[in-house]
C-alpha cells in the first residue's frame, strides 16, 4: 500500500465519526493537511517516506475518533478526551437495550392469543425509554467520574493505524434508520416464520398454513433471515462499508435470490385458515408479483454492492 492509500484510509475512517454536514469539508481539509505534512517531512529528510514512516505519522496524529471530535462543538459534562468513546459506548448500550426490549415485545405478541399491536408498540417504547434513561445516567456518570486526567494518548495508546478498516465510498455512512428498519423487519419475519413452523394453528382464531413445499424451504429461509439480522445489527453498530462486508452482503443476497427463485415457482404456498373452516389463499399472479418485487429489490442491492466493490478496487489500483 502506498503513502496516499494510507492517508486516504485514515481520512475515510475519520469521516465515519463525523456528522453528515461536516463530513466532506472536514475530510478535504484533513486530507490536504496530512499531504502537506507528509511533503514537509519528505523535504526535511530529502527522500520519500517509507510506508512505516507514514503509518507512524498517522499514529502521531491520533485515533480517527479522537481527531473527529476536534472538529465538533465542545462539551463540558464529559471531558473532551473521553467524549468520542462516551458517544460510542452510549450508542452501543442503547442499541442493545432496543434490541432486547424489541425481542421481548415480539415474543409477547406471538404468545398472545389476541395481540394488540398498538399496545405492544407503546409498551416497547416505554420499556426502551425507561431502560435508556438509566443507561444514559449510568454511562454518563462513569465517564464523568473518570475525569479530565485521561487524555487522548492514554485512551488510544495501543491504537495502530494498520488496524484501520479499508472504508469504501469515502467514509459514507450507512443510514441507521434504514438499518433499523431492516433489522426489525427481518427479526419479525424470522420469529413469525419459526412460530408458524412449530406452532401453526394454535392459540388464536386464525392460522397461517404453509404448504409442504414451502415448509421444506424453511431451513434455508431461516439461514438467510438469520444472516440478514446479523448484517443489519452489524451495520447499526458500525455504519460504514468495507470490502469484506460488501462481499458478505453479496453472498447473502445471492442466497436470497436462489431461495426466492424457488419460492417464485411454488403454487400458492400459503393460506390463512379460520376455525370456522373458511380460508383465504393468494392468487398465483398476486403471489408471483409480490415475490418478484422482493427479487428485484434484492437484485438491486446486490448490484449496488458489486458497484461498491468495483469502485473500491479501482481506487486501490488507481
């Protein structure tokens, strides 16, 4: 990897910790500053810097999270050296609380014979709010008591620039709202399908019945859903793309396309049955149209991932 690649990777990592309005301007300013610093050092030494010397230069500059904090408004309750770490820990803590409370809400809805979705959503929000308030208070207290004496160099003393991920799309962040929707939808679908798989027809006035052909595909559907849940959760915690993540997402998309292609060919594999004996079954054209839309969205996502990989490859070789 040449000098510019290391410097660009560093700038891209800093961008991932910045809010959208600052990302482009700060990134350009930091890139120019680092290139000037490198050129000045090369002029002083009278030679081109080695790769290790460039890495050492970036290490002296500091962890990308700490550098990003310098470009943002000052805070007073939590000391500046600790504030970037505080924000990350707080985000992860709230994310775990949201996932745990959401899973509990989904479980209660599926176990209830007559679930009230509005009441369930309100209950989840109340649980998340209560847990979140306690989490914010305790996390803030811990970081406040840590005090001003802990500086950037102590917090990130063991950081090595070589551990930086190769961020694609110039540090463009994945929208957490989109990742949240993806996580909730896939988690609900997985819980619902497994409940249908093992307990179909029990505990309520109606039941979704799957055909034998679709039931035989459920293990593969669950594998694809489980992978999608893990990827969306990872995007929530670390909202940027790397080549490795793009490759994994491509693999999951290909698995989904294969499964959906088989599901597309099934003849009305689901029906809703009531205790009165009445039932509803989607028409063949309606079923294929719905599955076709999902196939198109998955194919588009796969295409976007491949484009990201191509751009990342071109940037490395350019």
